[in-house]
C-alpha cells in the first residue's frame, strides 16, 4: 500500500494574493485549462477553491443550468469567492461549502472535480482522495494540478499511486504552467 505523505501547511488567505492576482491569467487561463473537461449543465466541484480563481471559470463553463460547488477550509476564502462571484454576476451558479480538515462535506455527485494547487496541503490524503472518489459520478473526471515549486515528482507520483489504489484510472497529464497535473476517470 502506498505510504501517504503528511504535511500540514495551509495557504493562508493573505498569501493567496501572491499568485491569485491579475497577472495569473497570463499563465493560468481557467477556460483554456478546464474547457476540455466541463460542459454546460454539469455539476462540478472545485475543492480547495481559495478565492475562486477557477470556480469563476467553471461557472462560465457549466452555464446557467450547471452548478459549481466551491469548497474550502477557510471562511475568508469563501467570502472572497462570493464577492468575486457577485461582481462577475455568477453567484447563482456557485454553491460555497465550508470544509473541515478531514471532510470536504459535500453530498452531491459531480461530473467533474478539480483540486488545483491544494492536494499537497491535505493531511490524510488517502481519506481525502476516497471522499472525492465517492463524489465523482461513474465516468466522471478528476483533475489534480500541483505546483512544481512545492511538490516533487516523487511526491506527485505518490498521489497518483494513492488515487489508483482508491479506484481512479489515470489518463493524461495535461500541460499546465509551473505545475504537475493528472486527469483521472472514475
Ligand atoms: C494554494 S491555495 C489554492 C487555491 C485555488 N485552488 C487556486 O488555485 O487559486 C489552497 C487552498 O486549499 C484549501 N485547503 C487546504 N486543505 C483543504 C482541505 N482539506 N479541504 C478543503 N480545502 C482545503 C486552503 O484553505 C487554500 O484555500
């Protein structure tokens, strides 16, 4: 059985602005990164959503009939997300979820789940991946993207191995700047 790494650092809300700022769009275009995996009407999960940089892009992709469940541990992150969603006129498509460190807390099945630059922060990675697996519909997809600066190739392969053990099928490694990524299917 693959050993799971134990890390405890959680990106605080004030540190988020070091990378979640207008310049980020030059390297991480949410629509370009996510449009291959999401279609209008989908229900999707953005876990570890921070202030919603990707939740807003997802809300555009799912359209009026879709839904984005945006989950994070920190209330300040969800408050920032809701403010941005209101400004963008997308709040009706976004459902915030305050998570616990050991429980995402979502009960609804999803077509697609995104964990962008957050899995390395999760303590109890196996349980976390199991919870995501339980939420993704059969045939649904799960995209993990991790920052190269914090996650070694070996650490990332460990996450892939854990995800496989849980039942996800690894497919492609989409190219995302400054990141390691893997797309799973259930
Ligand atoms: C580095 S930030 C990335 C935010 C966002 N995905 C982005 O790319 O802009 C990681 C986020 O994951 C959240 N997080 C960490 N562990 C979590 C967990 N177990 N469940 C839900 N959110 C978590 C943190 O609170 C933080 O907002």
